[in-house]
């Protein structure tokens, strides 16, 4: 099944796995999803991930992070959608929960967090908020 919004599908799979208290979640791989997962590992929202080969594009197996039964991710929200793209310049980048969360930005220098994009003075498409 082909989804029209792969990032929303990614966020929904992670959100559903957290609510069901699963230890891991399998997501069809793509370069964009790999970069999003790399950021989640870097910011310590997830434990890690591995890549499984299959007859198509591969699968990302993401290990979710729990501390005393509470997940490190308390919320995920898609900002820019296929029907309504949201772009921000470097000086207009959003702050998620007053700096406690992260915004993931697709820039000309790759997929970056809001802080990294502001430090490099680049704007781009606001993909999602994670807190």
C-alpha cells in the first residue's frame, strides 16, 4: 500500500506503538525516514534503530525508549502536509514547548532540528514537532 504522506505514516506508527507500549516498531525505510530516525536517536528520544533488508526498500526497526514505564516521546505532530506546506526562514523557526521539544526542518543542508537550522542560519520546510 502506497501512502500519500510517508512522514505522517511514520509519526502515526511511532505514536500507536507508544500508546500500545510496544518495545519496538517496524517502518518501511526511505532516506527521509532514516534521517528523521537519526535525529530521534541523536536527541535521545529513542534507544536506537536497525535496518532490515527485504525485497523492497527495507525496514527500519526502531527501539522505543522508556524510563520507569514512561516513554521519552510524549507527543508527535505533523506540521507541513502535502496539501499545506509550511516554510519558515531561519529567524522565524518555531520553538516547541518553549525549547523543551524539537522541530524537524527540511533544509537545503539536509534534515535538521530547529536549533541546528538556526545555528546554520538556514530555513526550510517544517516537517514535524516532537516533544
